[in-house]
C-alpha cells in the first residue's frame, strides 16, 4: 500500500514490493503470481484491519465531545491517508483494466457495506430506515469526495469547516426522522 | 480525454493521441512536446467548455421542476462521464509525479473556484456568506464523492436517492440561513 501511494500502479510490481519488504522475488511470486494478486491481497488485508480498528473503538466518543462531529472525523479518516491513496491508484487502474475491475468490484461492494454499517454504529441510528440510508450513504459520499480533494494538497482547514456544517445538517435531519 | 478515460495515463501518449486524431506525430509533438503538455491543454480546454455550457444554461431550470434538485443534477454532472474519468487519471498520476502535480494544483484551484461560483448561481444563494460557503462547498464534495463511486459501476439509482435526501436538507439549511 505504501508503494502504491508513493509510486503508483505502474511502478508497484511484485519485484519492487519484494525488494522493499526484503524478501526474494521468487518467494513473493510463489505466493502472489501477479501484481493484481499481490495488490488485491494487501488492499483486502489492510482495509479489514482498518475497519476492525474503527469498530473496536466505535462505542467511545471522547468525553464531552459532539458525537456526530466525532463520528464524521472517524468516517473521513477512512478516505484520507496512505490506504485511501493506494486504493485510488487501484480503482483508477481498474477503470481501464477489465481483469482488475472484476476483482475490485466485489471488494468495493463489501467495503461500501462495511463502511455503511460502521457509519450507522458510529452515528447510533437505525440503518434499516430507508430515509436514514439515503442520508448516511450520502455522508459517506461526502467523506469520499473530501478524501479525493485531499490527495494533491492538504485540505484539512476547509474540510473541518465543511464537516462542522455537515454535522449540524445531519443532526437536524436525524432529529426530524426520530420525531 | 477519451483516450485517458478509455486507456489510462500510461497508454495515453502524444503518439497514440496523434494517431487517434489522424494527425502526424511530428505535428502533435510540435504543439505539445510532452504528454503532460498535451493532457493539461486538453483538460483545461474541455473543462472550460463544460463550465461555459453550464453557465449559459444556469438561469433556466425546467418549468415546474424543483430548483435545488435540478441544481444538484447539474453539479453532479461535472463529476460523472468521460471528462471526470479522464481528470481522475491525471489527478492520480499527479499524486506520484511532482512535475505533473505542479501543473495540476493551480488548475485544481481554478476549477474548484469555478465550480463554487457555478453552484452559487445554480442554487441562487449568497456565496459570500461563510455559512453558505461551508454548505455549498460540502455539496460539491458530495458531488465529487458520488462521481468517484460511479467510476467502476453505474451508481445512478443509489445516487438519485442520496440527492433527493440532500436536496431536502439543503433547502431547509438555506431557508434557515435566509431567516
């Protein structure tokens, strides 16, 4: 994932990753015959670790903090940093490589569903309600869009203002649904 | 842009684009010495044309339609289709190529500002109000996130539900600001 984020798809091969990991190219190739095999295995593993970490911490917003605003920061964290940048390289390559796309689409569905369940838990809302679904699903789209805006430049200040405003809208929308 | 969207950065060169356009490689190279020169010129030109088209049509939401929902469709249109997919290939390459990044960052700033002014005009709101700015800026992030979700699979049905819900929230938020 670090190699993808730093060097992109073209310059991330089984050989370059093996060299970076300090293992022989033969050993790496034994486990991962193609770049697609290696990248997809790493992406699945790292995403699973990240989501599990967020689920473990999900019940504990810091004392005195606004739960919604805190939840938004957790969700946006999924779409910023090395793992998101690496995934962006894979997604972009998959747009022009049908073989890779066939591997990425099922993973994308799994991740979208895991992110949705996480968001519902963090926000403490009823994920079965279709009105909640549209709002929480849109919140994840916002987080993804903020992540993409952060790839080339540090967008943290603008993002913080957008999330403050979004948290307020979200609280009012969810309060209306509870009435 | 079509070559980038269909084939990606690596397989879009001055030579392949010249062949596709039916001009000699020498003629193309005379005007655009490097792939970066060619791609950035095409991206700037096509984006300018697209934004100008949207500005021309901005005052005329179809009779009887909901203005906000219509505006959201126009804005999401900026982040779906060939031009967005092409731009995604350029942005992703720029993440790992400092020379290209130096060209892309000023263009990104110009486009972000143009998209903001367009959104303010389409929604008919006061773009100078910092509270409006946070909400409208977030709306563009949502649109970008929806665009990214649409690159590998057709996401139109889910997107439509998300935009219905956001149009409702946006109307209520903007009404509160007008009070």
